[in-house]
C-alpha cells in the first residue's frame, strides 16, 4: 500500500504485509526484506481505465456525451474482449462505474497509438518514479510502434504494462490535482517544483466525478466509501501472468486506487493484495475496505474537514437508568 499527498507528491506511507522483525533472525525470509510497494511490479488492470477516458476526452477522440454499444463482447481480429456482463449501451460514466473492458477498448481504438502511448508515458508508466529508493521499479510499457489493435485494447484495461504501487499512485495525482502530475518525494516538502500538466483541469475534474460513482451502491467498490467524505477511485481485479502459459485462472492481484475528499483531494491511496486467500479476489471486495479504513484514519490525523457530513456515523449514548 502507498499513501501520497495529492497536492505535492510526498510519500506519506509505503507499507507491506507480511512484515518482519529484524531482531528475530531465525525466521527471516529474504523475500520480506524489500519494500514491495516501491520495488515490485504488477499489471494494474482496470485501475488505468480513468486515464483512457481522460486521454480520449482531452484529445477530442470522444465527446463528453458519447455512448458505446458494448453488448458484452467485442471482436478485434481473431481476439475477443469480454465484459463480466452484457451492460448494453454505456455512457462514459458507466464505462468506469461498471468497469467495462469493451467500452474502454472501443475508446482506445479511437486514439492513434502514438498519442495513447504518449499519455501513459507522461503519466510515468515504464519510467522510474524517481523517489531515489534503492531498487525502485520502472515497470514496463511496450513501444507503440509494436502495437497491434488488440494491444491497444488490453492496454486500456491494464494488461500488457506493469507498474509498482508507487507508480500507480503517482499517476493518480494527475486526476486528483486537476490534471497536474506530481513527482514523488520520500522527504517532507511543501511544494513540487517538478510538477507537469498531463490533462486539462476540466477533463480531470470530469473524470474524477465519474470515479465517484464507482463507490456507489451499484458500482464496483461500494466498500471503499469513507464516512463523512466524498471519495473517488477505481477497482482492478487482475489475473496473474503464468510465463509462457499466459494467465492463471485461480491467482489474482486485487487492486484499488483512490482519493479523498473527491471534491478537493488531499490523499491518494493504492492498495494491492497479491493472491488474496479469503475466498474473494475482486478489488472492490478485498482491497476497497482497506482503502476505506486507512483513508478514514489518515484524514482524521491530518485534520481534513469532512465534505459530506450527512454520511458521518452518529454516536448515540444511552441515558443511565
């Protein structure tokens, strides 16, 4: 898990479980030594879909009122993109809310490969986040000159590229801070002198509103809601690669990336759980509750004022008899 300051890219936390006690030498495992939030990579899955929508809007390849006839499957050459359900015709908001692979693939194929790659590249995919941490991962992003149509499709729902939790959290600053992508820092700072604009403010705000619907009761991450605050985010449920055998059918990464308060984000949190073992593996059921609990506590510690007071729990006291 990574917690970032949405306003300046400061890394407030980078946490791994299981952890280890350096004083207990007998049971130490080498695999536990590294800070996996910064050094290990995974395919981010559907958490990248908001970037695709933002790229398509900013480039003028889709209009804000565009709709997509998804019908559950989408044939691209000899390959088929599938949704979990047939969602019918979806607007942009519902492509994100329902996490439609078909809808986002249709968007991706409207964008020239060089432009699409350029947005991912500017967001920091395939490049070290630059925190200076030893062994920090760069992830991978294939050169657009080698892309086929199906490559564009799978890249739009987070396969075919890899990212660390830190890289993904950093990319989310471009949505949280009204289009401004921040560099990251392990040292405390007030401002980010290396911030760059990736999306227009209008597009970032619009996509952030779409991401709020993900946390609604009929969205994919109702368990991510934060009492007293608006929040926005995106789930990712990613099949794990199995070398030359493609992808496994039983092993998953469960991911949730989000921000709060959604009206003016202060924090970004990315939660990635490798092979959840509790019988559930969807990001909205496994990682979203972790986001909710950590975000609620962090906002309290930072004394961030609630922006949705009507959802705050009411404590009732029973009068003594």
